[in-house]
C-alpha cells in the first residue's frame, strides 16, 4: 500500500485561503429571503442588526459577492489550528477491501473538537470590531459553545451560553471546558428569560431542545446593552465561514492531482457540509465539473429526506426570522433515544435550495449503524469520531462497499467534523447493546407539519 499519494496532505501557510467563498453568488436561483416573523415581510438589515452583529448581517444578506476577504486577525487565529489535514484512509480502504480511494478532511484538531471554531472566531472578531461587550448563544452537544468560548476568550468578549438541559446534565465536562474559557453556562430552559419561564411552565420537567435554547439566547441578547446573538450553524454566514474547509480541501486535491467523484458530509444545520462542498458545488453550478454530493442525516431527525420545503420558524419561541428550508416543524424534538447529535429540526436555506434543485442527494441512517461505522473507523484509522461525523463515515463506507461490488475505483471525500471524547455516554450505550433506533412515524411528522406557519 506504499504509494506516491501521502497519508496526509497539508497546505503551506502561503497556500491558505485569504477569502471565504460565498456559494450563493453562483446560484442562479437564490435561497429564499428571511422573513420577519411578525410582519411576514422580507427582513431588513436594520431589523436583523438588533439581534446580530452588523458585519455578519451584511454577510447574511449578501448573495452576490463570490469572495469575502478573511480579516487579518481571523487569518492569524486560523493559523493556530489550520490548515486541517486531508487524510487518505488507506487503512479503512484495506479493511473494507475496496478499490475506492477514500479521503477525509479532519476538523477535530482543536479544543472544541469540531469545525465550529472556524465560524466562532469570525463571529467573535466581528462582535469585538463593533465594540460589543459580549455575545449570547445556544449549544446542544456543546461543541459550538466550546468553540465560541474559546473565540471570546481570545478577543476579550463576554460569552453567555444557553445549553440544552439534557446535554448540560449528560456532559458536565463540556460545561467545565466552557467555564475554563470564561463562559457563563446556563441550562435551558432556564428561569432567567421570559421565554424560558414560559416553556418551563408549559412543559414542567422538560430537558430542553435547541429551538428553546435559541429563543432564550436571542432574548438574552436583545435585553442586554452591548450584546448580540450568534449562531453556530444553519445561517448563510456560518456556511460562508465554513467554506474554509472546502477551499483547503480543493487546493489539497489540486496539489495531489486528484478529483473526488463523491463528496459526503453529515448534515445537522448544514454548516460543515455547506462549507466542505462550497468550491466543488461552485464548479458544478458554473458547469465546470460534476460531483456527486450526499448529505447524511439521522433517521430520527430526517429534515431532507422526510421534511417539507417550506417557511418555518428557526426556534421554539418564534423570535428568529422565518426561513424557507427543509423542516420537520419547529416543535419537532427527536426521540430521547437519539444520542447521535444532528438534532436540529431545520436545514440551511442554501443547502435546501440546492437539494430542491436536485443538485445534491440526501440519505438518512439509523444510529446503531452509525455507531458500527464509528467503531470500525476508530479501530483502523486511530481517531475516535464524533457521532455526528460518523453519519458521514457510515455512508462513505457504504459507498466504498458499493465500489467493491461494482469493481469501481471511485474517489470518495468525506468530512470528519470532529472527535467524540465527550460522547462516551452514547458510546457506552452502543457498547452495552442498549442503543436503539427510533424513526418517527408519518403521523408524528404530519402533526408537526400541521403547525407550519402559512406564508
Ligand atoms: C455541530 C456539529 C455538526 C453538525 O452541524 P452542521 O452545522 O450541520 O455542520 C457535525 N459534526 C460535529 C462534530 C459538530 O460539532
């Protein structure tokens, strides 16, 4: 298996991207505009600036500028943990006996253990540049909260994190990492906000959801002077920052003289997938190249494969703008059995539009098969993957096995978004044979779709 293709391909500092790529600029049909939840009219920059940082609002609404320069300070921070390696999975290929060539872009080499730091540092930078005191946010599994805490510590900003209660209780060490970086962490729903108190009253004993935590974090931002709300996924600005993943991967493939046939990524709110595919999808949109792109989601939270493409609320409290996206309904909460992350009810508007146009595929996978793939990968490739990332591993393995059956030498790229050291409760369940799969029924989804707003 010694070969002229190295195990790892890094870029030199001179080859690092100096601008993010805004995929929307190359889309002929743009993602639908965000709507004001009260008036149902197209949301204005001014309205968004009450909630979000000014420069980030500009990025959110800009669907025409293809390249947006990465501020010098952000580029410097990126150099502490970037470039991330593009790794040839020689050992996994061998274990599978596949003629396929498998590559993965590994984003887990920083304390947040995920790609989330790519956007956190950008968002904290713009908040600081605006002269704000601090930012508020929500976190589910904890990677985003950790990434934002790190970025805020670096730029000297206050950081208030609303952490979904079940995760706060299941992952006390995540909370401690955030506190180590100086963040204030509150389990959500809390009694600190109006919306939190209302949710607690309506659902006593609830262990929370991302949608609730978002509503709390937004309320906390708009009710304190000098604070804004930041979000770690779903939004176009987050996909923009995450394009660093795809830009680096594209340059690394160019250096190798290789082109991927299939690109696979897990999809929660769509930020890592949107970032990984950005430059490749750009070529596809411009008619310069073709790639097969597969989004992988949990069967227990199947936004693309079973959701509706419709305007919906991004949060339970209905305070965020309405977005047209593949959604399971803003009240949808995945089954408590579901331990594998990617729990958000909706999906990036950009990816939703690309999917609606048939430019990418989606596949839903069950969590026991995801953890089987995680284990198989960990045992040969030496990285303990995050459950979220393992959705992509599952489909990469399935595709490699298909290549074996068909005797095809295809090149597969997948995004390995992070490590799973804080997910050992889920791994424990899997190892003890106590993990089950839950797939929502059509009736459950129909009940949730019935609450979609009319727009
Ligand atoms: C947050 C997260 C995801 C899912 O978020 P996206 O916005 O869909 O990328 C995937 N993997 C890891 C490790 C994460 O932390």
